[in-house]
């Protein structure tokens, strides 16, 4: 007489992970396409809050990319780094400017020589926005 193994009963729901055969997510591969030209910076201030970039967020910047109109960029202005959107000037489509998105900071011209030292440094490719709040109510890692 042959003895067979008894059927195994189901003990719960199947794992949702069973539907995904992708494996682990490698953040280096996902967020850093050009490792030798990629830099990280922490945002200080809210000049880009209407873009969803807030004080304390972590930016991933790629210096190998050519900036174009509409990009969020890191620029050097008056000896410090700033984050702005690269835009054309009203009534001057060939002239570029850097625009904050807080409604308070004026645009910075890149083309007419008014602002010495305004220079695009790199293109922001990702912003890591913290959702967790600390015990004292501040956002942060």
C-alpha cells in the first residue's frame, strides 16, 4: 500500500509580493544614471515650494545634462547655490532667467549682464521629500 502526502491547506492570503517578480529596487541605479557627474544637496529655504521642493528636501543633481527651458536647476548666484526653474524672459524668448516659485523672489537674468556670476551649475533630476515628522513637529530624516 502506497502512502501519499496529505494535501496542504491554505493558511491565509497569498502575498502581494508574489505578483512582482522584479526583485529588489536599487536606488543607485534608479536615481543616479551618471554616477561621476551626480551630486546631492539639501535644500534650505522655500523658494521652490510651489514646485513641491521644500526646506530640508534632498536634491539629486546631474551636472552632465544640458539644461533646457523648464528644467529645475541649481545655479551659482552671488557666490551661493540656489535652486530655480530655467525660463525664458517675457517678451524676449531668446533671453533666459531663473525663477523662484514662492512668489516673493524676483527672477534672475542669465543673459543681459545685469547679474554678474549667475551660472547654471547642474540639473535637478530628483527631489527626495520627507513625509515623516520628528517628535517636535519638524520635517526631516
